[in-house]
C-alpha cells in the first residue's frame, strides 16, 4: 500500500517554510489523492483518530486535508444520486 502522505514533499516544504520564518506547525499537510480501497480505509482510520483535533493546529489541518481526500474518493467511487 502506498503512503497517504507525501512525506518527502512535506518535509521539503516545511524546511523552506522554516527558513522563511513561517510557522510550520500551522502549514497544511499535502495529501495524495486516495486512489484505491486500501488507501481509503487507511484514511478513514486516521480521520477517526483525529476526530478530537482542534482547528488551527497541525492535527486539525491533517484532519481537514484527509477529509477532502476522502470526499473526493467517495465522489468518484460511491456517487450519490441527486433526486
């Protein structure tokens, strides 16, 4: 199973942000598109563990990004009929 997070890209971006004096803790985590059922299930499990995350924190940003990736996957693979 491939990783949900692009750790290398995130690490490089955080290094650049730190060099610029930005608050790295509040930067949004970049999520790969959830592309298969295994990644979808892993993302759901992680979202469940982050349900108590507060807004404007690293965990909150991770939670939001995961939700967006999950919503996108569900829209492609489990479309709802609009009636």
